[in-house]
């Protein structure tokens, strides 16, 4: 192991290895959490975009962003 890891990092890795001996499970859990975080950030950014559109351009632009987001969710879902 490289010397770039702190003692806390090494301990966390060891404990994770003991708790989740299946490496595929760790990868799936990490991927699932990454998707959750990306979704949370996307929802946050959509809210910011709506507020910015409403503040700068009025309700028509905010509605356009909301309609576009709904269409994208239908395609992705």
C-alpha cells in the first residue's frame, strides 16, 4: 500500500473488508451511493435553475425548465 493513506483510511478499509468480505457487494453499494448522491445533486441543481429562471426571467421560463425536466425524467425512467 502507498504511504498516501492515513491511519484512519487504512483502518476504515480493514473494517470494511471485515464487514463486507464480498468485494462485489462493496462495489455495488458504492455505485448505489454514487447514484443517490448524483440524484440529490441533480435535484438541487434543478431547484436552483428554477429559482434563477423565476428571479431573472419570470414564471414562463421557470415553467419551461420544469416541463423540460419532467420530459427528461420520463425518457430516463
